[in-house]
């Protein structure tokens, strides 16, 4: 059998690091590209109302997302390069958004944070949960409908979104959107599941060794097992997005890992105590 040289080992380790880093950069680039991709629906007429929205935050537990919206009247509808409307501007929104907004004539328009209601999905499906929303805007300028161009992008790094349908007419722009966990959240959640099972299996084999070899009460080993039991609870709370107890993450990994580790600690200690009692006094 050919012996592996130290140089070959160093090269293999270096290649492994480079491949892992490259995979991480690829995942980051894909996630970043998805976040920078904007979607639009509506009219590109020179005289129009632009509604530029960014998804600031998605709160799955509250079934709500927050949009930061900037309204820009262009052409004959705006003045000072879209800073203010030339007449009273009323922004009408779909039922998933709470209120319509009114901008007085010749007054500067500021950005708005607008909550939208999410439908479908359940937060307990974490990290595979998904939610839907219909986001539509129309505008009325000085009592008359105005063409609208609606654009949407995202800022929240914990979620990605995809457009299921584009809703565009001359005086209305809208999107049917589906929100799902971002690639980084999925990767980290899967890593947590694998790690939890890995630690549980490690504790199981450690306890099996102590019991099979009749090692007795080996307190450093018991300390490691008990520390793992409580460390997993803290590790689980690091899950991005803070999923509630009872989510898919818990039923597929966390709860089972806790049960396995707890049983291993109890059985190993009881067996160790029985073994110690059977030993002759020195």
C-alpha cells in the first residue's frame, strides 16, 4: 500500500479548504443576487407614478411583512424631479395592505413603512415554511386615475421571494409573491439538524463503551454527556428567525437528540453505580 506523504496531506487539506470556501462564496453570491433582483409590473409611460418597495422584514410568527415604500410622481404628475406631486395624490393598495395614503399637492413625499398580511404556510414548518401575499398599487392624481409602475426588491436576509404572477394594467401594478427561507437559513438549519444527531450518536457510543466495558462511574464522561444535553438547548436557540418550539426542526432532530442523550446519561450512571457496588472494597 502506497504511503501518503506529508506534502500530499497538506495539499489535500488545502484543496478541501479551497473547495469549501468556494462553495460558501457560491452560496453567498446566489443569495446576494436573489436579493438584488427587482421585479416590476405596470406602465412605463413618461407620465406615471412610480411605487418603489423593498421588503424590510418578514415576521413569520406574526404572519406579516413590512414594506418600505417610496412614491415618485414623474412627468406632469410630479415636480422637482418627483419629490412632490403637482396635485393631490392618493395611493390605493390591495386588501393585504392596511391603509390607502394621501399626499397633498406640492408637499415633499417621504418613504413609508407599510405592513402587509401574509397567507398560507405555518411557522412550525421551519425551515421549509413559505407564505404568500398579493401586493397591488393604484394611484389617483387630482381625482383621475394615473398610470402606475410598481417595483419590488428585498432587504431581509432571512427570506427570499419569488413572483408567482404579474398583475399589470394601465393604472395599476401588482405582484403575487411567495416568501420562503433564504438559502443561508436552509443551509444553517440543515447543519443544526445534522450536528444534533451527530452529538446524540456520539454520546450514545460513549455510553455504550462505558456500559460494555463496565467502567463504573467515570465522572468526566458523565460531565461531557450532561453538558451536551444542556448545550443543545442553547444551540437550538441560535436557529435563524427564532422558530417556536414544536417546529419541524424540533421533531426531526432536537427533541430526539435530547431524548437519546438524556437516556444515555441516566442508563450510564445507573449502570456505573451498580458496577461500583459490585467491586470489592480496596
